[in-house]
C-alpha cells in the first residue's frame, strides 16, 4: 500500500473564524483536501502567544486565549473534511509545550511542514529534519528557517528588494501566492 503524502500545518494560534490567519489556515487545509484528497493533513497549534507570568521568554509580555477554546468552531467549519487538529496544552510551561509539539509533529512524520510561525522554537528544531515552507502574514523575517518563503503579491516584491540588499535568502526560494479576494479595479465604499 502506497503511503499518503502528509502535510503538517503549523500555526501559532487558531482563534475564531473572524480571525483572518485562522480562516486562512482552515481554508488552506480544506483546499489541500479538495485538490489532493489522498493527502493526510494535520494542523498543529502551538499556542505560542500564551505565556505564563512566571516565564520570561519573549521580549514582550503578551498573552492570548487558548486555541482549544474555539475547538468546536474549527471542527464545525472543517465538517466533511478529513483534517485533524492537534491543540497544544496551554496549561504547561512554554518549554514543555515546545517539547510536546516537536514530539507530536515528529510522530505524525510529515513529508512537509507548512508554517506561518516566525517565533517558534519548535519550528526551528524541526527544520533540519522536515522540508519547510514559510508563509508570511506580512512580516519580513530573515531569521525564519525554511526551504521556501511564500509572500502575497506586492509583499513578495518588497521582500525580494530588501533581500537583494542583504542577500540572505536564495531568491529562487521566494515564491508568490494569491490569498484572499482580488478585485479587477479599486472598490469604492
């Protein structure tokens, strides 16, 4: 029996469907299943933005709601799609969550990791072992380790221009993707 191609979609957080990155993630997984029904797709939510007051990890103090609080909404939206979601445990320390998500992604053994996380230690740990594609949500991050970098339209051009000054990323590894709705002309309110 031929093994299915496995894609791990790695996200910092999944919130309500009104949260654009969440909608993008869920729509991406639905489209993968629509066009490649034999692929195994699993979303891994790290909840990177949940930080305990006892842990000083990031140079800012910010926290978010646990993604698992929106679990039913995600499940309902993905109804009819064979897509699993793994939610990390927000009640454990960031170090333990990092170990946990690395173990879970490794156990899934993906052929590809598709990520939007530019602040994940887990992604950095997994990068040498799994091909990785990074989709930017608008930031230019030269320290994010990935095999390919995907930008939407104008962002790609700006990233290429910036990269040409520093020459940190092979320009052939910077790709374009169309996301969202594109209009033929300016829309007037």
